[in-house]
């Protein structure tokens, strides 16, 4: 599904320019910061296959966070191009389609483990979505 979203956004004319790269880099930096403060600091989640700050962590996890930024940008572009909706519609679609797909995929592959109740996890997505919205507004 992710490839389809990204390909659709490109076909609709999503510019693959410097702003998209900045958004992905900022999302990766934000994600690593979240990992430090909430994941490792408050022990809300961990990565069983890539312990925090190991060589494997640095190879995989920042790229996964950057991927979230790219996914967000793609969904926003599709919604804005096709429907002409405001950013809030993109956030709703992203939260309904993309987050469950990614979280379920991480859970099934056992590459991400939550150590908190699911309601805490659900609340934790709110600052992530808000920050990605701000990053998107800054760079795209």
C-alpha cells in the first residue's frame, strides 16, 4: 500500500525536490529524539532487533522515521491534489490508513515492541502527527 501511495503522489506531480528531503531528514531527527526521550528514557518502546544506539539501530531506525515523513508527504499531496482538502483531511487519512498499516507491520515482524498500554501509544501519535504537520508546512 505504501508504494502505491508514493507512486500515486509522484504520478499526480508531487515534486521530488529539496523540501521533501528536508522533511524526511527532520522527521528522522525528530524520531531519534523521540526514541531517546520516550522510548529509551521512559521505556515506552524498544526495538528488539536493533537495540538503542547500536550499529544496527543507526542503519535502520532513522531511515524508518524518514520513511514516515515521506509517507505523510505523499498522502498529503494526494488528498490535496485530488480532493483539494485542507491538511486536516490528510491527517485523518494518514492516521486511518498509514499508521495502522505501519504499526501492524512492525508488530507482526516483531521489530518494534511497546512497553506501555495501547491508549498511551495512541496518545503518543498525536505529537508525532502535529510535528510532521509543522515540518511539512515549513519545507513543502
